[in-house]
C-alpha cells in the first residue's frame, strides 16, 4: 500500500498553553491564617511597648502626666483602726483559768457574751439573704445596723449571743461545715 508523503499531517507549531492551574483552597486558608497571625502580632507589639519618640513635646506631656499622678491623694486604709475601736477578737479556745482566781473575776468573765459575725453588707437585701440561710441552718441569726465614721450604714449578720463555750463551738462547727467563715467577737451584754 502506498502512502502519500506529500500530505503529511501538520503538527501544531504553536506552543500549547498549560491548563489554568488554581491554587487549592487549603493553601489560601493557610496563607490567610499566617498573615492574620502576623498582623495580630504586630498590633500586640505596638500596644505592648510604644516606640520611643524623639519629640520634646511628647516627653513633656509624659512628665506632666507623672507629676499629676504623683499629686493624686493616696488612699487611706483605716479599716483596721475601726475594727480595733469597736470589737475585740477572742481566741478560738478559752484559756484555762487558775482555781485560786477571785470570785469577782469569774463573775465578770461569765458576764461576757460571744457573737459570731458571719458577714457585713452595705446592701440590706444581701444581709437579709444571708440571715435567712443561717436560720435555715437552725442558728439564731440577726442583723445589726452600724454607722461608720463616714456616715455609711452597714448591716452585720450576727449569730448569737452565746454565754457558754459549748454552744459557741457547736454553732461555729455548723458554720464551718456549711463553708461560712465567721469572726468570733466578745463583748459585754447589752
């Protein structure tokens, strides 16, 4: 069989363009996350340590800010003085007394009453809520209103009074078992 070599099939002399390749979506996501993290890092550094400026005006403003901060009155903490003036804290256990103590001293010691202060609130509703919880625990709870030097009215939640150590210890153990912290106070009966 003969073949005609004159009519050869022509090969395309133009270069074929590669098909349009798109980057995968996960690669775009990764690039976006890395770029976002880098921008957040730059913002964090910008807020963390501001760049020192060479401008004299900015240094004078920072100096005036520190001067005004130094002139601000310092807060006074005198609450510890208030507590010392109003109540006396008694140790957890009573110290044993000598048997040769005079009778007048034991009568004066018996005249003292013990109280447990469970909380102190500026809001009377909070104090009443705690009082109700303590009554549910079968404790004799009451609210005392106290005015402090500044004219502020505080509501103290008190349990007691107790005249003997045994009842005081049972009330204290009930409070501890129900996760209430109490301050034991000793004062003369009213």
